[in-house]
C-alpha cells in the first residue's frame, strides 16, 4: 500500500492511512518547543498554527515515498523513512512545488514581516537538500523521528534507530539523517553514522548536523 509500505521490521507497527492523516497534529505538538521552530515562529499561537499547516502539507507531499512506522500501536515513537527507490522525480518535484505554493500563503497569514523573514532566513535548516551532495546509490533518509515527551528516556527511540540501521545494511542502502541538537550527536555516532557536513545560521544559535551511514558493502565506492 503506497505511503504505508511494510518494511521488514516486524516488531514495529505500520501506520494506517487514518493514523498518518492525524500525524501532523502530533508533530506540531512534539516540535512546538524545538529551537528551530521557536526561532522561526516566535509567537506561540502562530507557531502552533504554522506547524500544523506546514506538517500537514509536508506529509502529503512525501507520503508516496516514505514508510510510516510506530514502535507499537500506543504510538510512543514515530519514524518516517524516505526510500529513494520509491521516488518518482518529476511527480515528487511537482508535489514539492505544490507544497511550497501552499506554505507561502500560510506565511502571509501570519501578518508578521519579522516572522516571514525568520522563516525564509532559516529555510536551509528546514530541508534535507544537503544529502544529494553525498548519496551515490539507493538510500534511506530519516525524514521525521520523535518520541512522545512522556515516553522519552526509555530507549524506545534508540531501539527504533538501531533497527533501521540494521535494515539499511540488510538491503544494501546508505542511511542519512540530520539533527539540530548536539545532544543527539552521540546517539548518531553510536549507531555508526559519520558527520558529513554542518549548516549554521549566522544570526542565531541554530545548527544542523548532517549524518550518513554508508552500507558496509559500499564504503569504498
């Protein structure tokens, strides 16, 4: 089923279309105090509105090319994984264009020139374009990954990440991910990722750390 393709990670729950349809609300809640979004959308009310709008259209754009996984049906942790072999370049880029056309009206609805400037100036930190500089084969990209606030610190997210690493190795695909907080760097390194590049914002204390784990069979290529 496109958008809910079943990866061979038997311990996890593959999200249904109905679960995916409401995912933007959970994402907006879990990323509400994320430094990147607090910087881009300073007003709390406008940030919640903007995040729900942005995530709803983003999920719609990437859904045909991603696996949507939960740790279990209680949804303690959610992982959205892009698979390059599912991508249809022309259709995908048309969907991205449509998504951007949807997002720009949202920016104007914020009625704040300052907020609009913040979002535009942080745009590179909202994207995963950096990976195209490094990937040379079929690959997986961890688009979205979060654990609910009351479930953090129990190792659920780490278990999911390690399962994804093992799966990528099994199917012979490189794996990429970006994080915006230094505290996640040790987790990435323990999982075998290497820091490929870093994006920083000159006016704010914002950083994006871009990681890649090459499939062992392709490390010398």
